[in-house]
C-alpha cells in the first residue's frame, strides 16, 4: 500500500519564497496512469498579521491524509479523506487569510484524481475562479480558467481570465485587479490558436511590482511572441514613458526610452531616460524623480551595458522622505575609488556616509554605511554604521548612530566588535537593534558574542521617551548553538506604547517548556505588569501547547483588549473556546475533538477591526469549518450594554 501511495502522490514541496506571499497549486506529470500532486504553499499575512504556513502531513494508513493549517487567533482547517482502493472523492481545503478577506482553494478530485475544479471564495462570496483539467489522464487544463497571478498578494490581487486548450493558453486573456472589492479589468491580450502560448497583436501587461500606489502597465504589440514597435509605460492610466522594440521580431529595445524604476510608486516616481542599441543601454542615461533630474551617468558605447565614469545613483529605498544618492566612479562596470552617500533634506545636500572601493570593487578602509531602510518616513529608520572594511569584510570596532533631523546630530545607539580575520564574525559585547525594532517600538539587545554566536546573558532594552528601560531578556547556552535556556522575558511582535505585552517562561535546549505567562502594562499607569493570559507547554521540548490557555488577539492593545480562552491538546485547539473583551464574554464556539482545529456548531466571532469604538460581532453556524446558513451581524457603542442587529449575511449550506 505504501509503494502504491508513493506512486500516486509523488512528492510534496514547501517552497518558502520570501518577500510578499505566494500561493501556487500545480498538478504535474503522470506516473503509472496516476497524477502527481505537488503543493507549493507559502502564506504571509501582511500588515497586521504574522507568517503562517499550511503544512501537508503525509501519513500512510488505509484511508486518510490530513492537511494541517496553523493561524494566529482563529483557526480553520478541512480534513480530507482518500480511499486508495476505490478512489473516492477527495476534498482539500486550504485557507489563505488576508487582512481584507479569506481566500479558500477547494480542490475536488474525482476518479483517478484527474478532474479538478478550484473555487475561490472571497469576502464570503463566490466568484467563478479556477477551472477544469481534461479527462485524458495527463493533467492538462481545458476550457475557461481564472487564475491568480504569480505575484498575487494582499495589495496586488490580480487574476487572469481566459481559455486553455490541451494545457496551453489560447485566444483572449483578460487581466483583472480586485481593488477593495471592485474587480476591474486592467489589461490583457491574445494568444494564437496553435497551442504554443504565443502572444499576438495588442497587449496591456502589468508590471511585476503592480500594487496599490504602483499601478504600472505596459501597452504595445506582439508578433510571434516578441514585442515589436512602440510600447508605452503607463502609471494609473497616464503615459509616463516607453520606447521602441525592433521591427525584426527579435524583441530588442532600440532608440530613446523612458523606463520606470522597479520600485516605482506614488512617493518614489523614478524614471530612467536614455538610449538602447540592440537591446543594450549606451551613452548618457539620466535619472528623474517626477520632472526633476536627480542622477545619472554613462554606459559604454560598445554595447556591453557597462557603466563608466562618474555616476549619481539612487538608494533602493529612495522616496520623498529618503532622498539618498550615491556619487562615485565606475570603471568597466565596477565601482572604484571614493563613493559618497548624500541626503537631500529640505532642499539641502548633506554628506552622510561613504568610503573607498579598490580596483576590483571591494570595500576597504573606513566607511560610513546606512541601514537598509534609511529614511525619515513612518516605516523607515535613520541609523548609520561606522567602522573599517578589509577585503570587503567588516573588521574591528563598529559603532551605530541614530541620526537626528539636523546636520551632525547623532546619538550613539549601539556598538560591537568583529574579528580581525575577515570572517565578519561578531565577538565580545554587542549592543544591537532587535529584530522587532521600528520607530514606534525601539528595542536594543545587549549581550556577548563568541565566534559569531550569542552566549550568556542578553538583555532587551526599550528606548522610550529619552530613557532606556530593561524590559526583558534571558540566557543563551555557552556551546555556541544560540540555544535559549532557563528563564526568559520576551516582547510581543506588536509591542509599543499601547500594546506593552511580554511573555514570561522557561526554555530548555532552545524550546519553550512548562508554564508561560502573558503580561500587559497599560501605558497610562506605573503599575506592575498584570498577568492577562498564558498556559503550558509540554515538558518534552516539542513546544506543544497543552491544557487550558488564555491567548491574546493578534491586534491586542489598549483599545482592543480581546482574549481567547480554551483548551489545547497536542498543540491543537479542541472543545469550547470563549472570546472575552476586557473580561466580558462576548463570543466563542467549539472546535472538533479530533484535533483538526475545525470550527463546528454555533459561533460568535469578532470583526477583525474590533475596538472600543467599533464593536462588531457575527453570530452563525459552522459545518466542518465552513460558515453555513444565516449569519447575523451585530454592533454596539462603546458605552452600550447590548448588541443590536444591523445586517444579515447568507452563506451556502
């Protein structure tokens, strides 16, 4: 049976590509008459969430595989059963929870696992998504399909709608963008009918970085799958650039072009203007932000695309609040000599960093570097690092400074030592930014490194209102494995003035064990931290939650003090879970007892935006993890006692 199962299913991969979340499902190949199923799933809840991943756990018994899904706060999972002997229907339910809604991919496979249909459920309403595979056993897509774009994410909800024939796109395909519930056509074009997926005639294509605030499209002609003639670059429907492709069908850019930057957006409207020859940049290229020239330089005339001579380049994070440029020389495409880093702040150019490159483009000597996201925006940092490079590697003492709004206004924020061998290995005492550091939550970590690994005591300090407060920390073992041991106090990912949440408990060999408490201190008083939640992990070192837990909503803060109270069994929620708001029971429901974390029966759920002044709940019923029937939406004011009915939502049974 196990050999048979391996033949049938093939291999499962988890492709963890970083940056924004991707969701792909591919049915591939054949093996001994049966489909291989490859599930590639990486889910990232952005903005107000966390990363969570759907895992496929393969257990070979007679009938059952389980898809396991973990999610912060509320959990939904659909188990699925497969009878290998009779090839009964298979249902796989995968949930992708976004800030603005829930997508559900439901794959129904019948007879030989060939015929599949995907249904996309969005904002609790179905629109026709997915399509059918053919009946030949080769897994070819046929007929009309609606597919998610490769770059699909919360701020770029793009779908493609068109026809397949024997697994190849044919005829007209349209591109749609779902913008806050308004599904609008933004592009598309035609494939020939030969079945080679060759683009022909007029097309409007979207940029890879298409998103709200960066609505870049390209408009032009294809001939035999190659771009020809005039192509325009548009931003929000307005032409901002473009140029010519050669007429021979080689797909080469030629002549004068205006191109948008890869990171083009509303506050960083950067374009590049210059000339192409046989698809290579040549001669002078200028860099513009809106209509102002802010940089540029020369490419060689030989057609190698090599930068030469003096250049002014932009930082990757260049925008209205971070006008950082790099000035220096190129030699055959390699940076050489002195490069200066400058900041245009309030119409004044200030040198804020720089250093030397050798003839091979390797940093050496004293440098002043900028942090990766340097700037003065809400979501940016303004730190610089000073120290020495040797052979392109940091060596010796390095200091970190926080830059003020005025020239030469710096505050020491951290420091440490690298080894002299050129391995960029941290040694001795370091004060460095925490991984959670942001403008509203400024934490540093203070402790010892040994051969590049944290050892011994590390303290977490909160830089708040011009003072430093030690609010957490603990011990790493001395073996150099960076294993946390003993008592720790950790800060929540969302810690700030209005969400001062910490976690208190023990580590053993890098794993949480025993009792962990969750504590909260209100910003407006000086009382001791109040215990508001927690529970127990098993003692085996699996970080498996067991028994009764009180957990916080992922948006927990002073105006939204929502907690969940219930029981875990083997790290899975089971039975009755209660939802409380400031110790008042206002919702909840039951999970199945099998440990699949499937919601069942009657539930009262809170709106994702629930706060003191926006108290909205939903009452209804779950069946096998899906909402069914009538759900009632209720609201109440901040000082009201009871909720009042405001709407009715109908779900399919």
